[in-house]
C-alpha cells in the first residue's frame, strides 16, 4: 500500500527435517516502493522469480498511482478511453464492498486529500480548513461507478487511490499464482502484508511476528507477538510511522473521509486476519479510522466476515492490547 512496513516476518524453519522432493525456495526483492519475501516448498527447479517480477509489473501498470501510464493514473487524468483490466476490477469491487460495509469509512476516493497532506502521488500543499472544505466535496465512494469496463466519475476532480488495499491484493495474486503451480506450502509477504498456506520445511505452521508500534525506531524494532498463521492472510495498519509534524501538529496518512482530517482515536495499530489479504488490508485501515469502540461493534455485527483482530491502543498513556478470542488462542507473546 502506502507505508513503510511495520510487520516483521519471522520464519522458524527446523533444518533437521528435510523432504525427498520439496526444498525451501526463497525469493526476495523490492517492488511497489517496499520489500517482499516469498518462501515456498517445491522442487529445486521450481524457481518462479521471472513470473513473480512480471506479476508485480502488471499490477503496477493497473493500480499504481506512481506509474504515469497506469490504468488508475489515466482514470485520475480523466482519460475516457481507458478500459479497465481484471486486476482493477477485482480491487475496485472489493473496495466498494468494504466501503458499503463500513458506511463509507473506507473510501478509495480520498485521493485528493491524501495528496494534499503529501502522502499521495502529488506534492504536499499547505493544509487549511478552506482547502479541506474545498476538496471534501469530491470525496465519497458513491461518486464512482464501474460500468461496462469503464469508470464513471461524478466529477472530473474525483480521483482514486488504492494504496489501502493494493498490497494486500498483490499478496493474493502471488499466492494464487503459486497455487496454480500446485504449490500448497508457502508464505507470501509484501510490505508487511502476508498470506500463508500449509507448513514450512520443518513441517510446522508458519509463524510470523507483529512489531510493537514505536514511533522512534532508532533502536530497532520490538517483536511483540508471534502468531501461527494457518491457511489465512494477515495485514496491519498503524498511524505511528507514516506521519509528519508541522506547526506543532501531527499529520497521519490515515484520513477520515468524512472530516478530511487524519483519524484521531486511541488505536495505535490494527492487525486483521482474514481468508484473503485484500480483505485483511482494507479492514485494517477501516478499523484505524473507526477507532476501538466502533471497530468492536462492527466485528460483533459482521461475524460473517470471519475476521480476527489484534488492536494495540492507548488508554490514558498506557499501551494495551485487545485480541479477538480465536487470535488469542494462537498468539505467543515475546518480550
């Protein structure tokens, strides 16, 4: 998406246990402005780095606002000839679904305000109440529609930004690619968003670590919780790394689409486990906007989504942690 990763991936492989056919293949690199790490079990000849690089490139050509000729960039420039592809269609439809479920608290049309704060694809502006009041009239997920492979916008000034969901989606595309190659044991991570299936080379469920949210990371990061992830996806969103301070005010990249200002509540980070990473990514951002109380209410009203969460929040200067029941059963605290 859009932020420096604050999820540390820890792969605990038991070296002594080898398999006749499968070896552990690791592919890592940089893409989408961040790093990625992919580990899977397959025959030694099954190195798919070339295909993985191609997938990143294709997704960027569809969804990246930092690629001038991408589909989303052309839509933002009001190019009426753009025909959207399957990548764009899937992300757009999921975005609209999450927006409807959250009553608009998740909104990919928040791009003009994200840009104004300097977290988007244009130069930062001097944010004033007047500027926000002017921009907010172009924000609202109902202001865009997908009709016959084309995006219809209520106004030419409406713009899209998929950064709150695109990296999670990329994880899913990569995972689905591995499954198409009959690979059933893998861990895919892009910018801290991840999806796991099966087991590692040591025949253990994949174990990942969640970092404690610390604004000053000069002394390194702190692994706070270890999670065993079984055939699910995980994404984390937080407001403590991607921000800046100007005139004594802190500006975070997580924007409330109804006010046009950074979301302010007690949540420091929201980690979500879902069946797919695109869903986990979108709801992690949504919960950061909602805050603790509204997020818990949402979870109680939408059990059909099968979301598990861990929230780190500030209660009168004391950091506390909330874990949903199932999540708590799988977690292992590391101090």
